[in-house]
C-alpha cells in the first residue's frame, strides 16, 4: 500500500511538472495540425523551449538564425562531445529574414519567420543520409518542405562540406558560467 | 503520517528534478567565483538554460547576439505583454565577435565571447534607471563591468531611443508552433 501510494504521488508530481512545462503551447494541439515531414519526422512541438547552441547569419540571402538543441544535444555540447553527436540529438535552426532595427541603424534583427529545420541523429535509422534525418517546416503555416522523402538529398548536398564534422555546420558558441570552467 | 509521507515524497521528487536541471553547471559553484555587479546584481548562473527570445547583429562593431529570457520574460513574450515587461523579467544578451564560417563563405558565426549582459525589471527597485537594473560581465573571466554603480548611466543613455518600448530594443522573434496560433 505504501509502495502504491509512493508511485501515485510520484506520478502526480511528474504530471504537474509536465503540465507546467507545456502550459503555453500544448504539444497535442500542435501535433494535430502540423503535418509530419514526408520522411515521417514529426514537428517538435516544444522546440521553443529548447536551449540555444549558437546563432548564425547568412549574408548571401540576408537571413538570421538561432540554433537550438534538445536535451541530448545540449548535454553533448557542454561535454564537448559533438563529433560525432550522440544518437538522440536533435538540432533545430530557426530562420528569419533580416531587417534594420528601427531605433538603431547599425543593428539588424529578425523580421518574418522563414522556416524551422531540424536534424535528427540516429546512425542506424538514417544511415542512408549520413546518420541524420532532416526535416523542415516552412512559413507561419509550418508546411512540410519537399514533395517526397527525396528532399533530404538537397540537405545532404549542402552539408557535405562538413562531413568531417559529423555533417553539422554549427560549432557550439562559448557561454561561460564560471571563470574556472 | 500519510500527509508527512506525501510531503517527503514530493520533496524528493522536486530535489531530483532540480539536480537534473543543474547537473552540468552547479549554480553554487558559479556564484562562488563570479563577482556581482557593483549595483548588487548577481550573475545568473543558469542563464545558459534560459530560452531564446531573439537574435541580433551589430554591423558597426561586428558582433552577434542571442537574446534570452528567464521564465517570467518568456511567458510575457508569448502572451505579447511586453510594454511594459512585468516585474521579475530578466532579459539576457550574449555577445560574440563575428567570424566567417570556414566551410560556408557567405555565413558568419560566433567566435570569441565578448560579454553577457542582463536587464532586470523591477519598477520600484530600479526606478532611477527606468525600472530596469543593468549588469554586464565581460570576457571568459566574467569580470563585472564598470568601476562603480554609475556604469548604469551608459546603459540608460543607449536605451533612451527605445524608452517608449519600455527601454528594450528586442522584439520577440516569431517562433510558430501551430498554424492556428
């Protein structure tokens, strides 16, 4: 009885914690309306709650990016174990058009959302595309990119220059927390 | 007895959750060695775990930024209630030198860490500086910026053009999670 009571209490605590984490964006709602990519990868409804790995800027088409990681990615980045990234890693890139900050002419800041794209590391499942499964959702409507699963060929082609870095352009940015670190 | 058992179980569960959240960067360690700003603001040891609000780029001195928020800030941003931001908001800006991405010539990415700076909203405590307390820590050694508390005058001067936006340059970037959003 005591054991059952303990488990029931633990379950309640965890349920409350989950409810708090998703209070502003129920994942069920998002899953119901955002279509998966044509290779079966689901849209990660909680990506806004992931932590930042770096930022980048494409000067050729004037877009700005935040690079986020799921928990597996963040832990790997903090351990410096990113070549290869561990299975279970998901890296997300959120891409916006750039625009001049209206009150500071020498600054640029995000304007319209262009797309969010994700790389899922699973060396076996995605062996045909370098160990990574790719997916992208375009525009405010989050429309899956690509007519069929062959779209990943475009991703692999662009990532081939960094094959030696486990196909990933992003180097985790330095974020010190302790001078002794 | 059942009540005591419940509380003990809850405390254990919450302690485990806290331990997991800080496993890679014990806040106690960081607090012990990073000096507070001269106005008394403590270095937020867990800022790497905050969520992203936006990114920006300063073309005048070639630096790139991630703008992060504590939980109060993120909730306010998602509700669209940022003028004014609520008391308890902390906005963090992590600033790096820019450099060309070695495998993609038309991209720039963070290089050396320059500084991390924070704005704490408390309309009463920081009434003399527009309701915000400012703090900055410089370089990998996280040295507090400014010889004394008067450094905040520099912050206020630069932020005066956005007084009408509650002294904040950053507009939360669009991060859709649901087409119906």
